[in-house]
C-alpha cells in the first residue's frame, strides 16, 4: 500500500514544484519586463503634452523603443549572454539614435525625451522616474575598470546636452541644466549648471514640475547686478564727498 502511495505523492510534489517554478517565472517576467515597461509607457502621458494617444506613443516615441530594447538586452546581459545584448543595443542605436549599454541599470518610469544622441555607459545607474533630454551623456572619464559611470537618483532631470562623467553620485530630485558638465558628486535637491557643474541652489520645491527645467537661477546675472548696485552706491558716496569738499 505504501509503495502504491509513494508514486502518487511524488507526482503531486513534482506538480507542486513545477507550478511554483511557473509562478516564480511569471513573477520574475512581470517584475523585469511588464511593470517597468508599463511605468515607462504611462510616464510619457504625464510628462509630454504632445502625447495624444497610446498608438502614437507606442509607435512614434524613440525613447520608449530604446528602453524596451534595453530591458531585454539587460536581462540577457544579466544572465551572462554578451554578444546578443550588444547586437540588440546596436540595433536600438541604429533605430532610435539612443545608445544604452546592456549593462546599464535603468529604473522604472524613466522618460528619454526625443533622445537623439543620448549615451548611457555600461555601469551607469538611472533611478526611477528620471527625465533625460537629447544629447545627454552618462559616461566615463578614462580606461579604469569596475564602476566608472555615474549613478543618478530618483526624479533627476538632466537637461539637453548635459554631460555627467565618471563614477559620481547624483542625488534624488537633482536638476542639471542644459549643456552642463558634471564631474563631482551632487547632493539631493540641488540645481547644477555650468562647466564644470556647480551647485547653485539647494531648495526643494514640491510644486515645481520636472518639465520646467528651464527655470534655473542665473548666477552670472545676479553677480553682475550686485556689482552694478555696489558701483552705484560708491559713486553716490563719492559724489556726496566731492560736493562737501567743493562747498
């Protein structure tokens, strides 16, 4: 009797194990592909006023296409397959003008707007809900090995043409002005502009939309205005003293 029950129990155990493996694979596929892609798809409607319908976004947004291809290439790269992911990355670059190394880690809800000329290096990390404009480079600074590309926090905005270079950390909610070259770590809630990039503001504004990356302080204009005011004050003092001496 015991011998008769053992095959039945083994069969049930095998079915349970197979079912568990299937559920685990479905969960893994959902976590790796489906959930991030849905977040990438939805964020476009939130951040691009030109997005009119899902059909247009699905077929006419190169940033979304590049992320779809990258997520597949990254999954293969993570499983020690190297040639095919690089081929997928190369095809994505040809199709979209966006070059993302398969080794780069990109969070969910990332929006690459327009995207032509964007380059993201092998060890770069991009946090959730970051916004990247055209011409941005997340690159290295030499031939060092290991972690050699930047790490971006969550809700980071990188303006058009900005270069973030080296193994540096960019905090959450940082805004990098267009054309800036960032070579050093940046704390959270900062605004960075210039070549090399300088922290010009550290004030969190919850009401400020990520799309309003053009609203950056004009440091040079503020400094020049202060100098002009100082010169005017000195001229007034000089004139008053001359009038006293002349009187």
